[in-house]
C-alpha cells in the first residue's frame, strides 16, 4: 500500500512539476499561458508568410506576457486547462 501512495505522489510531481519545467521552463501558469499564446500567434503569422514557425521570438513572448499579466493565477490555470482540453474561449 505504501508503494502505491509513493507511486501516486511521484506521478503527481512528474505531471505538475517536472513536465511544465521541461516544456515551458517554468511552473508559473501565467508564463506558461503566455508561451502558449505566443507560439500560437507566431506560428499563425509564420505560416501566413510561408515560413516554418520554428523558435518563437522573445518579443512575441513578451507581448503575450503583457496580456497574461492582467490575469490572476487562477485565471491563467483555467485558461491553460481550457487550451489543453480544446475548449473554445467563446464558450465562457
């Protein structure tokens, strides 16, 4: 029973600490959301001009951080959850 509990704790740590650090290099939900927004917007622009999206420039991420700085941490978590689950923003 103890191994199951330790396994669940390890899984929790992996999902909510290690994976965000690897993917976003942060555990701050507003910075994670800003990175998602910047990648989406920059990717759309790059495709429109016929280029490969590639690495998102820091300027695009800074602009997205200006947007997410208006949100509380809870709002960022909810918006990230909606993005990950594919829920459209217009439904709220």
